[in-house]
C-alpha cells in the first residue's frame, strides 16, 4: 500500500523547498485577490520573495486584499490525478 500526502499551501511547504528536499508532497494552491487582480499563491512561475514584499506593501497602503481557504474542487482535481 502506498501513501500520498496532500497539503494546502498554508502549510508553508513551498515548491522550492519540496524540490530541494526531494519530498513527494502534493501542494494544493489557494487564491488571493488584491483589488481586482486574482493571484495563485506560490505559483511556480511567481517570484515568491518579490510577491510577498509587494503583498505587504499593498496592505500597508490600504489596498483591498482578500484571501480564502482552498477550494474543495481544487482538492478533488488533485485527488483525481492520482486515482
């Protein structure tokens, strides 16, 4: 019997870390919105350090920032890939 581990991105197990440690843990992304722009948290194509600095700058400037839990449909799609 094999075991697959799935965690949402709130676990702070960043894709870069997982690759460096060769950990086979499946990350489920969540989305956030700054003003009218939606972002996928920890997208592999996103420079996390730069994005984080901008995120906190936007908060300080009073921009409207919304976060949410991971969509259950995103979990389902991830599970379907392995079943």
